[in-house]
């Protein structure tokens, strides 16, 4: 069974920097983490992290310093960001709002 799991690049493995939601995982509910979240599966809820990379499906909003929507992703919801990258082919149905004052 695959779950969301931390991948630590920190020398002592004490601080998870990247959390991956596997392509075989569906989460219903909000997701929040310090560090980076990679969505390869499906999330139906709001996502908050320092950085968010989406290759799978998100039905809900995302709030992060940096957001990347890959070409094969599907996002139905609003994106709040400091930096936003949308690759050609990404499906994005929502509003984008910069958090930069």
C-alpha cells in the first residue's frame, strides 16, 4: 500500500522536505505541510505548503510560495502564490492570485 511519505534530503533525516502523494493515492480533505508537496495522485481539498508541484489532480485551492502545474495535471480551484509556473497542456480551471504585496 502506498501512502503519502516524506523524502528527506536533510543529512540527519529529521526534517522532511518533500512530501509525495503517490499516483495511487486519493486524499479527501485538506493537506498542509512545511516544505514541499508533490501531488501525483488526487486531492479533493485545499493544499497549503511552502512549495507545491502538481502532476495529478487537485479539486480545491492551493496556497504556497511557489506553485508548479505540470503539463499532465488537472486543477479545479484557485491558486495563491508568490511564483507560479503553468506548463503547456496543464488543465487549470480557477483564479490565480499573487500573494506578493
